C-alpha cells in the first residue's frame, strides 16, 4: 500500500470537516495506512461551491497538502467510493 494514491471523495472530506473529534473520521483512519492522497477537480469544485466564508481558511489549508488528480494520471489509483465501518 506504500505507493497507492487514495482518491478522496467529497463525502469523506465533508465528514472530516464536520467531526468535532477528527480521530473518529474515515479520513483519520485512512491516514494510519496510507500517506498519499488526492482529490479530483470535481471534488475540489464541490467543496468550494458549498464553502462559507468561515470555512475558507480550513479548506485552503487542507488543499495545500493534497495532490490534485488529473483524469489521465499515470499512477494506479485506488478509488475510494465508500468504506464499510
């Protein structure tokens, strides 16, 4: 799993943002086993479309640490659609 890129869906990011205790989020659990994450342009767009002025700083900081995935990415991606808890 060392070289896998995890493509994060909008729902995973929203769940992370909303959790008061971030350690109980799906993203936090993914951080235990993975180190490379990406978001699609669609996810980036969806987040900023629904972002209020109070949330801008959080998302600006978050996206500075995330790779943006282009449709023709050469690496193998493990698409994260849902995780059963």
